[in-house]
């Protein structure tokens, strides 16, 4: 270190300039940028050329108000076209919005694997494997979107080259196994499926989940060799789910139904997003913890897919989580018991009043008499309370 600068006054020197590697990369991509609280219709997002993805490929980069470590990539292929071969270090969970096609994946270009997809397909690409997408239709475009952890990786490593031009092969996660994308899914206690490819998310078997309310059913998915977790939840017409509190990073895509979400940080005004099939919204709209709640005001069940929730429960994210049960999570345990959920009897009665008023507009009867003490509707589904379990799945 040269000490000749010791006589300088630090208060008269310029401040260090902070660099956001993700924002800098995002601006340079030359693709339409989308922000806001939520996206009402993913099919309606305007796209533009995305050179990185290939000649003639269109897309958009979405970074919503609640996004921090994740972002969303929308890609559209014209009829009969294909993307450029790509590989990257970030985890990417993809949902096919429309169209039919195929994807080839490989570590060795002489041993490519190809699987087909269509509307409702959901899958996770192996970490840093080469891949290429093809539109099988000669008359219709194909559109999909993904939730990735690219922002986190770019900020962590501060190197675009590390993320997009890394030669390392994660053979312990994917070594070209012939059944990687079509192996029989494994079901574990806690409604957890382990798989890498779901042909149609709407046909995924779901199981009763009384502790979250709403007459709900659910299944969790451990995917991408355990690198990512997602879940699907469905709840009945005339019902809503219990509120719970966590960060803003949960990405919810509506695959069926009509309703709205209320999300609130602390004592700030509630934010309401009205959703429909094709909507994407987050659990919050900024940093911090958000109390959010999902309401079905339609005549059919409502279903949402929560995409790319980060490292799955198969692996411990820290030393304390290593001792926790993989069966139950704090999101379904009452805050009075140390969890993050608000039971119906503890919620603001105004929440239910708003819901009944919305149902009345549509001629739908509220069916939560068994759940909410002040409900003026009919008896419907029942709910139960959940409690913490130890690492063996027994009551703690």
C-alpha cells in the first residue's frame, strides 16, 4: 500500500460508487423491460427482439416491485423457429403459456436429450446444461416465461462471464440420464413430489391441506435435482385462504379462476391486485415482510402455481434449517404458536366483509360459516390448526 495519501482528508474525497451488476446487465440486454406491482395478463405483455436468445426470438425482462433475488423472462418463438443454444449458471423454472414444441438438453453435443412440451408444461433446466428450444408449429407462436435467480447470482459473483460462459458441468445434478425428464415422480410425506418435468401442471395430483384454509388442496414440487421448489394450491369458490406473512419473493401464476390478493407491509395501506387466469403477482411489492391473502370470487375453483421458491427442502439452506422438519413449514402455523399464519378468528373482520361484498356482486354465496365466526353465508369446507413438527415429523 502506498502511504503517500495519508495526508488526504477523507471527508473531501468522492464517495465510492455502488454498482448493481444485475441492473447494468438488464439495461444492456436491449430487450423490453417490464416493472410494476403485478402483470394482469402474461399473454398480453409486449415483446421485442432478444438477440441473446437467437435471431428472430422475441422476449421481455420483468422485474416487479417485489423482486429482489429473482426476475422473470418471457420468450416467444415464431412458427417453426428455434432459440440459440445457451447455458447459464442460474436456476430457471419455466411455464409454457401457449404453443407446442420441444427442448434439447445436453452436456455432450453428441448425446442430446429432447422432450416435448405444450400449454401448462412446467420444468426446470439442469444447472449450466446446454439447451435449445424449438417451436413445433408452422402456424402458431409459442410463448413461455420463467422465474430465475439471475439477479442474485450476478450480484453475488459480480461477473457476467461467470454466469453465462462458465465451463463447469454439474454432473452430480445432471449427467445425461435417459429418464431425467420422464422418470416416475416420487411422492413424499407432506404432499411433496420430486420430479424434473410436469407435462401439464393442471393435471398434477393435489392433496387436502386444511391448515391453510379455503377448502384447499395442494402439492409441493422438488425439481431441478433439488435446486428449486415450487407448489400448486387450489381453493374452492366462495372461499379464501388464511393470511400469512413472509418476504415479497413468492411468484404466483394463476392457472385457473378469478379473484384478488390483498398484501400489506406493516401498517401501510393494503395493496389489492385483481387476478384471472394468466396473471402473475408476487407476495409483496417491496422489501420487508408482507401479510398477504388470496381470495376466490369466481364460480370455479382457483388454482395458482408458486414458481421457483429457491433451494428446495431437500437441502438445508443453513445450519438451523438442517434440524427442521421437511413436512411442515412456518407459513401454515399460527403466529401465536411462533409461525407466520393469521387464523381466521384473528384476522381483521373487514377482510371478510370485503370478500362477501365482492361475492354478492357476482351472485355467489360465501361458504365459510364453518371457518369465520362472523360469516353470514353458508357452511362449506372445514379448517384445522397446524403445529410445529420435529426433524422426524413428530409433534415438537
